[in-house]
């Protein structure tokens, strides 16, 4: 896999060659540089990690919905307590994931 970076805006392009022009900023092909194999590997790892974060965040959304439903049934205090703890933990983890993804974007690790 080859990855090309637009030196004007930072756009990353996967392919054998750089694009004719940058899809984001319109810079010509000569403004692209090929990433090193080490940088390409880091981009691949970042992409996978970000995908995992997003998948976990989606699953946590399901946990929140189920916990809300279970809490509303209010069968007994023990069940309700577990559902409330589940809601709080899922919401906290979702916020942590959002913060981590924002940090990745700020560091250019979104790729």
C-alpha cells in the first residue's frame, strides 16, 4: 500500500500514484509526497484503532439504550442499580472515546 500526503492541506491518498490534484484543496500532484513505510504503517494502525474506537462507541450506545430500558422497568432495586451503573459507565466511556478521537485528529492520526 502506498500513501501520498498533500503538503498543502495534509490530505492522505491511497494508491500507486498521487492524484492529479488534491480532492480537498485542489493542489497539483507535485505537492504530494509518498509516506515512508514506517509512516504508512502508523497510518494503518491509526485507522484500525480509530475504527475500533468508533465501533466500541456504537456498542456503548446500545448499552445505554438497554440500560435505560432496564432501568425504566424498575423490577427491583438491585436490577435498577446495575442498569444505572451501566448507563453511567457507558456514558463515561463514550466521552473518553470522543476525547481520544479528537486528540487523534489534532495529532494528525486520523488518516
